[in-house]
């Protein structure tokens, strides 16, 4: 098996050997040279975790796909046209089985022995977009069974040494979740137990722990302890949070499955806190919320954001798919309104993906900015109470220094302290389905102390902890008590969690891999080999010369968001497209746009006003 350490060099030489019609775009900055993508350098360990995991999403396998079919009907099922052997790149057609098989082949040869677990965020069936071949329940089940079996083939099953009759688990934990196209009709998921929770309890029997199968059958959610005693993955059923699911109505009423789901999530996070464990929260539909698009019911978003904040000592981060574009979302606890949790909110829909990204940029342009005297490295110049010496030799702080520190403290207060704890982050991975270049993502994390086994149980503070959100409301006027149990935030004396400061389980960086289907399709069409292949190569890493992220903490994403938003305060009318500006262009925004579409779309051709 190829070593990951040699992967970048091998793929670079392979790329150079072929002249391509459609290459991923170069670094969009003409002033900043492309960063040398570093190989995944963490050496595999004989004992304990390797420190990396795979996030992959939206396969959309389609057994009806035909190479050489027309692409005009967005299905690639009929007629004659340019649909390639491994997929119709840049269309709405789904993934041929050849692409799915090659993806698993590449994972087995390049990642199998070097990752600790897999986060698989749904949509493992084709879209229902062909009236001549409508989807059936049997087809959806068959495609998901096929996808589940592929993971078993790659990783194998552990020896079943437990009680007779128990189901063996895959050797490397795989954590799935429902996508909106994994059910019929798509988007519609009724309160459980239902046909889908029961059927997928069997399909995913090798992935769902025995003690979670009842919970899954109830609502399609479960928790998987991927590093025993230290890290759990919480698989949300975002179908109950998704505002396009007309069978449910948000998370406010106790009769709604969304309400039950949020209560279940709160209990899971509390149990993990009491065990001194950490959690990754994952799901299919991302909690998008901007002027261009809102994906979740507002009451569900409000609770989720509150839970992310109040369990910030537990949650490492959130991972999602569905949207096909590479980006991240900042949740702001100051946007939570307790009264708003009692009623449904606005419903907005996307007009274009580029407009959605631009709306995020405009949203980020209102983030608190550090004083100019402090500059971009505000986290390394924290104010202190040292006693300085002025020019006259007397003890005391100089006026300039005192003024600077006052501004710095004011800025830190606005963002929730030196760790930016006012915010939480949800990362959205692009998809395997070739709307753009097919992608997968490898995330590296801090393994410090994880080889020593499970952490000791923490001493839980039994006292009621102060809640700044409630305290602030009390000062204004007395509000009615919410109809749900609010979680307690971490103790003020607690250190920041792994989402905020670099410690065990903190995400350090990710490397985005893409497959250039233009090359693969051309090779298959030309008959260069009897066994055509699809290979994935690095697109970028988050610590490259453009993003320069030292880690994937909330503070790092906050800084990246402010850099993307620089000079991006244009109104929704008459926006100036930074992607088209030749002089003074914001290179980080430009890179963000290009990477959102996995380098397949030329940012010069984007029109923010479309």
C-alpha cells in the first residue's frame, strides 16, 4: 500500500505526465505562490490513534447512469452525449458505480491503515430526477446496502468476542447519518419509529453500537464511541431539523420529533461531560443561516447554537455535507433569543450558491475587528497587568500602552474572551458526486495523551452554574421560563475546550483531496488501460500560504472569516465582485470562492449578482 508520506510526490509526478483539458485552478493569487502541500506526516502508531480521520459525503450512486449518455436531462440515463465513464463532471448527474468503486479502491490503498474512524454524512442513493425511471423504496434500500457493504469490504469486521448473537462492528469505526435523498419521498421523514429507522437499523448494523440500536430505531440518531472513554461521535438525524421536511414542524413543541431530538442531544452531551469525554457532532444538512439561505427550522438552529455554546467544553466541532460546496459556518450565541425558541422563524431559500457565499462574507464583515494597534496577531498580544516603567522611570503603565490594552480587552469581551467563545463552528465538506471535482477530506487532530487510555472521571460541579444569557435577560425584564430544560454552561473556572485551545482531540488541519475526472474520463475513452483508474490528489491544506491556519480552533476560523470579509461590506444591491477585481483583490476571499467549488469553477466567471 502506498504510504501517505509519499502520496503527494507520487500524485504530483502523475499529474505532470498528462496534459489536461480541465485542471483544478491554480492558487488564485498571483502574488502569493502556491504552498507546497505537505504530506500527512503523523506516523502510524502501533498503539493508540493515528491522529487523522476521513470525512466523506454525498456519494449519490446511480446504477442507471450510462457512459456516453446525454447530460441534458440532469440524469445521464438516456440518449447520446458526453457523459464520461467515471461521471459527467460539472453537471447535475449522479455518480456512476465505477466512480464509487474507484473511490473505495483509493481509500483502501491509501487511507485504510492510517485513519482512526470515518464520518460519512449521508446521501447514499441517487436523486429522484428522472420521471422515466422514478426511484423506488427497494432501490434506495439496495443502494444503501451496497454502500454499507463497501465499507465492510475495505475495513473488515472485528472478531465478535461479545455475547452470542451480537453483531460485529467494522474494524475502523464508520459513523453514518441519514441524507435527505436516503428516504422516499426525498426530504420527508416522519416521526419514528418508522419504516426508515427500522430498515436502516439493519443496513447499518455493523456501524451502530448494540446499546444504541433502540435509540436509533426511535428517531434515527445514535452515539458511537470511536476512541473508548475519550471521544464519541454524535450522529444527528437532521431530517427532523430540516425546514424542507414538511412532515415535521421544528423543535419548539414537545410533540415534535425535533424537540425530542434536541433533548436527546442535550442528554448525550451531559453524559459525556460527566465522563470527561469529548464529542464530534455530525449530520447531513448543515445549519446554514444567512440572508440567502436558511436550512434548519429557526427553533432548531436556536437550540443547536445554545447547545454548542453551553457544551463548548465537550464539543470538538460539527461536520456536515449536503450543500456540495466547501465552506464553514459560524454560529453566534448572541443570535440566540430564548423567546425565539418558542416559535418558528423565517424561511429563506437560496438563489445561487455564489450569492450564498457572498452573503456569508457580508455576515462576517460585521464581526468584531481587533484594534489597528493590535493587528492580525491579537491572540499573541494579550493584555496583561504587568507594571511598566515610563520614560521618567516611575512605575506605572504608559498612557499609550494602557489605551492599547483597554481596546484589546474591549475587543476580547466582544468575541467571548481570548478563545472567541462567543462562536462555534460547523465545517461543511464538498461532495463525492461530480457536480464539481469529486472530493474527500482527511482531518488531523491532536493525540497528546490519548495513548494513555481513557481519562479519569471528572468531578462534576453539583451547584447551579451561572448562565450569562439568562442573567442578561433578567437585568432587562423578567421573561417567561422556557418550556424546555436549558443546559448548564461549563464552570467559569473550566479551561477552554478542544474546539477553542490546542489540546488532546483538537483538530489541527485538514487536507482536501480531489479527483480530476477530466483526466480519468479521457484515459478511459482512449483505452490507455484495460483497468481505468480514478486517483485523488491534494487540492489544498488549511495551513497553506493562503489560509495560514495554525489549527482548526474556533479562533482560527474567526480570524479566517474576518480575512475573507475584508472589504466585503457591499450591499446586496450593486455588489462589487472581488473575484473580478484585478487590483486590490482580497486573495483570501478569492481562494475561498475557488475552493468552495473544489477549484473546478473559474472565479473570474462568477457573477455575484446572478
